[in-house]
C-alpha cells in the first residue's frame, strides 16, 4: 500500500458468510497513512457453498497459550492445513473438474493469505459453475489483494452480467475505480447503490464513501 494512496480492500469469503444465518452486510474501515478512512464491504450473505467448503477445519496453528489463532497469517499455517492442501491438489490432479475440491482449496488458500495461489482454483470453479455468487466475490477479493484492479473489475462486471444491479457488485465497482483514482466513476457507481436502496447497509456504506470522496487522492 503506497503511503499516499487510500486502498479499499474487497473482502468476501465463506469464512465470513457462514457465520450469519441471514443476509446482511457489515461495514469496516481501513485507514491509510493519510489517515482517511474508506468503507470496506464484507458481505455476510447466506452461503450456498458445498458442505465440504462450509465445514470447519483445524487449518491453523494454536497460539502460545493454547487458544486458536483468531486471524491466520502467513506464518501460522499448520501441518493440518498443508496436509489438506496437498490432498486437495492430488484430488484435483485425478479429477480436475471436482467443484467441491476447487472451492475448498481456493477458499483455504485465500484465507491463508495466498491469493495468487488461490486464484487459478477459483477461476476454474467459476468457469464450471458461473452462478455461485460467493465464489465470484472471493475471486474479486483475491484480485484486489494483489492490486490487480483490471481483473477485479472484469470479475465484478461478470457478476453484474449474471446478477444485474447486485448491490455488493456495484459497490465494489465503485471501490475498484476509487482505488485507481477514478473518482467520478466511483461516484457514479456508489450513487447507484445509494439510490437503488435495496440493501440499507450498502446504501449507507455508499453514502459514507461518497462523503469521503473529496478526501481521497491518488
């Protein structure tokens, strides 16, 4: 993250989605060196992933006091995690179109802060099953983590082709443009989310982001 650039992270995944029984959105804030907070959408829509992708798994090591780590990072990936990744990779070698394995592996790698490794599996899944909303958003998240805004935009526009006027996708289009300093385009998309009003949390997020636009700078 460049010191003078306000980065809007796009975070979505089954680990967040599976915790809530109903569809809603929560807004987080990130602060860059310029001390300007920008809204980040983490969608908590009811998941539609295969059961293998939703099931809990002891993927990360425990902290020194024996309690599970709250947030995994690159340094605390456990032996169990590595073993499952290897098993899933072997499974996909023999059955390349195994969608449950593609989802599970892509999601695990993304949760483990390995977006570049996760992307091919998520891409393969969306090519086979292009109507899984959550996996598209995970793919957008992975591209965003790499600051690959062109690919993030391409994936988000593909979502809008399938789900026209989807508020999360429209909000993220605005966020992607804002990350590239394209503030008029960001304004246009956030105004659409605000005016559409189909999701009150996202409408509020869009309104808040519109208020912050004058403080953003490339």
